C-alpha cells in the first residue's frame, strides 16, 4: 500500500492546496451564496480546467492527464479545506470513471476530452429516495424500436442544476433491489421530457431533482451492456466515495486547524482556553481520529491505483470513518468557538452544514458500516 | 553495512531463507501457544524444548535483536536487511524466539545512554535471552506523576544504598535484573532522578505478586531494604535519569501499541463477529440479527483497520525519512481504546457464556475472553494512562499550553 506521494502527486497537491487557499477561499463560497449563485461558478470551473484538474482520471489518449486516484484525492482534499463548490466529484471522478470503465469508443472519444477540458459538466443521477440506495432503482428504461424510453425521478442530484450531461441509472430488467437489470444512459440536459428542479441546499452548493417523462434515448446512449450497468457503476461509486471521503478529510482538517488556532488565541479567566484540560483532551481525541482516518483514505486512494481486490472494503472504511470524523470535528468546531460559532459571520457553521451533505452523498456511515459488515461475512 | 543494493538484498534473502529452513524447528512454525512464550532468564523452563533450540540458534546469529550492533552480540543488520529477515520469518510463520523487556525497552535505552563497559556486560545476555529484565518505575505515590518518585538512593562511597518501594513491576518475581528509577536529589524533581540497574537476587530485594481482577498476577510490589548496588551500575549521569526514562517510555509505548498488550485475549479466541454469529444468530441474509451489536462490532473492526493502516503509514513515512515523531502517544491511546472495545464486544457477543470464571461449565476460549476483558482495563492505565497520553498529544503534538 502506497502511503508516500510521488513527486508528481506532491506537486499536484501543493498546486491544489495553493489554488483552494488563494482562489476558492471560504469567502468565495459566501460570495456565491449571497448573490444566489447556488454553487454555480463558471469562472472557477474554467480555472480548475486550466490547471488540468478535470482530466486527472482521464487517460492521455483522450486529452487527459492520466494520473490516478491518489492524485485526484489530493485535489479533493484541497477543495474540502475551503468547502468549495466545484463539479469535480460528479464530473472528474464519477463521470470520468463511468465513461472510462464502461464507455464505448465513440462515447469516450466524444465526452472524455470535453470532461478533461472542463467544457462539459457531467452529473450521475442515481438515488431515488432520501437515502443512498444504489440498487433501489425504479426508473424504467423500456425498450422501443430505436432505443429506450426513460420514465422516473431522481432526487438530490448534485450539480444537476447546471450539468450539461446526465448519466441516468435506470432499470431495464428486474425489480428495485436487484443488481442485474440496471443500465446506464447518457442523457443531455436539453433532452425532451427531462425536467430539472433546482434545489437550494443547506451547504449552498445546490442540487436538483430530475423528472423523466418519456425521455427517448438511442442505443448509442447506453453505456456498456444492457442490464449490466452495475458492473460499471459499483467500482465508479467506490471511487466517488473515496474522493468524497478525501474531501471530507480536508474539511475536517481545516475546521480542526481553525479550532486549534482559536484555542491558542482566545482568552477567558485570564487564560488561553487551550490550556483547559477538558478542551485539550477533546482536541487530542479529534487529532487521533484525524490521523486514523487519514490513513484509511490514503489506503483507499492507493488501493484503486494498485487495482487491489479489497477496494470496496477500503471505500466503505474511508467513507464511514470520514463521515463520522467530519461530524465530530465540525460539531466540536462550533462548540469550541462558543457564541461566535453560532453566528453566520463565522465559518464553523459552514463546515457543519457541508458535513451533512458530505455524509449523505454516496452513502453515510451507517450505509457503509452495513456494507463493510456484509463484505466481512456478517 | 552500506550494501543494500537490490541484488545484495536478494542474496541476503536467499541466505536467510536457507538458514531459517535449516534452523527453525517445525513446532516453531505453528501459531504461538500462550504457555510456550519464551521470556528467557534463569527461571525459563522452555515448556516446548524446541523453543530452547530456536532461541539459542537465533541468539547466536544476533537475530533476536537484528539491528543491534554485532560487537555486542546483535545482528548488525541494516533496516532493509532486518525487514527481509522479518518477511522471511513471517513467510514460514516462525514464532518470535524471545519476548523480552530487555529487547524492547532496556536494550535500546542502554545502547543510547550506557557506557561501553555496560553495553558489553549487559547487551549480549539480552540478545541470548539469558537475562530477564524488569522495570522499576511506578511507585505507590508516583503513577501518572512518575517524576514524583521517592525511592531513595544514597551515595555510600563505594556503593549506592537503595531504600523504597516500586509497584506494578511487571514479572518482578520472574526477573533476574531490574532497571530502576531512583531519587538521588530530593531538592529538585525531574533533575533529581537517576537510572540504576541491579541484580534482583541482591540482599534486601523482595517481590510480591499482585492479584488482579482478572485473577492473574503479571505485576508485583517490589520492596528494597538497604540494597547495596555497585557504583558502576549507574546508567548515564547522576541525576540524569529522567531523560533516559522518557526515552524508554517511548520504546515502551511503541511496543505496547505494536501489539504487546495484556488482555488481547491470547490464542484460541475468535473475532467478535464470529461469537455474535454463533450466539446471537443471523437473519436470512447472513447479517447478525442484533443490528445494534452488529454496527458496534463493525465500528470496532473499522477502528482496528484504521489503526493497522496508521501503523503501516507511519512505518512507510519513517522509511521515507519523513517526520513521524510523537505518533507513539497517539498509537498508545488508540491501541488501548481499540483493545478495550474489542474485549467488551467479545464478552457481550458471548452473552452468558462470557460470564464464566472457571471450571468445565464454560469453554476455554470463553473463559479467556472473560479474563482478557478484565485484564484489558489496565490497557488505559499501564505504560502511561490514556489521560496522560492525551496530555502529551495536546502539549507536544498540538502545541497547547500549560494551565497557568
């Protein structure tokens, strides 16, 4: 298991950290929120594209950078530090992975260069209920003469309110709960019968509900084999989960750093509050959790690149622990800051809000504990 | 030892493999049994005679202490070679030939702080497992506040005279020698402590085992009454013992967190999810039917996995020359929590089968789990309490200040 970054990965990490700090600080998210942008930020997207961040997972033959998940994880961690709203998770991780893993030559040639260049924003439209349940797909794709007709609804699709292209998970066979019979379709945002309901979300990143009413798609819009979408979807979801865990780790680390800073400056009773043992021990416990979880995420990222056979387990480990971690740290961040932590002017609340979204997307701690137990045979 | 070129390491690997093949007895390639662990020393009985052969052979090569200098009987291996040895031993599932506080704690400290004569005198017998050492640190009045220790050491011209009491001395009743912190200056605290070693058979030394809640007695109360210690058995400088003590605690904390814990259960105990499957049952999908217990077991397994990965990460970082200082306190704190959680889950999953004490009415593994659970309560106390480790993390790692 590789825990040491290569020179390229380290350079990318440094670039991403500096970029998040200088170009995507928390004040930038506030500014987007206050002018009602709902997380839509074409200017920043263009800068991210210029740095090549969208193409990290895209092979070089499709104009990508052709690095791996360890590299991508550094970028996700960096954007997590400033809880930045970017389409990287959906486009550069999920979209790029699904197309790379399962797309036809024509699909790859058409979309991967556009993903890598930042020209196309992609959104995976998966969940239909309020909780992540990737097998519970009821959206129907009915075979017709020329292709398929899609009918159904998708909830809380992140970046759904500004995506150019959707990957719709639909059922071509069987019933909700079954892996066999799931198929993946590429659907452009202007497809007839597709309606997008933008959502104002607690983290100010935005999302959308999708309604599909007799959306007609051609055979060439099917990704991979019919009924066998799960074989592409599951490994892609694991990459997304690991990337999101890396993002949450960045947020937790930044919130922790902010708290540590406050402990060393705020005085009460004539003392730095960081000298109070009740706070010291809680800080030390948070730090221990941070270190333990950092190892899980590093292992999961390199596990994908090394093609290990326990990636599913590592992904659930990373996502479950990162979910618990970000709640622990963001809740304590508010508490440690006291009254100021309750104000909108202070950043701690923003981390706590984003934490809820980071946990809910692609499966929370309880989803991944259940999966981990199943993978371990109990 | 600058010969770690790949082809040389490969040659070394072949040499190690052949040697192990020829010298590791068959029964030493089976999982360790609790009562066959070799601690060495004069009282060692070698329940399995092969373990004696194995210790002697490994000791002669210096491979019980692979990285210690060969001039004192150590293996003289480079880090890379020591890793090869470890890998090759793991490959044939070879048992560690020796468990020893001398190897884990005293030896490394002596190599760092001892004089030439002391190293020559003590290190070879540690490597060969001939001397079993115990640690005289805690006292009835000096636990977490270790530097408050009062055991008196007076300079009597041609010898030191020791009077006082130690407690929680691991296996003092089995040990040949003790390394001991004593007070040589009462007017100052940390700067008045010295580090001495002496023979446990010296006149005036008495060790009494302490019975724990688990029924076992791994620790003793140790009394010193007018014990005379030769002058050349002071390690380091007079009143300079605290520096050595702190360094040695780091070795202790890393060896504890590397899996040297009491109460890990010992051999024959299954993981908690297996007991849960057997005793609680599973539903039609194979899930343990008590969802709450299942989730808590999973949470523990994830913690344990995270712990293992963190050990790996810090090993790799150290290898790559990156700063990993102070991980010992983090890992000691985490290891205690991990082991205690596991022990609690084992007893909970066993249900009333986990509530036995002795006799045929309970299975051996279940009784071990019960006693292991009780023993594990010490994990957050021994070798620095969890609270002390959290203090160390806050102050030394996070840089938080002392209360004024």
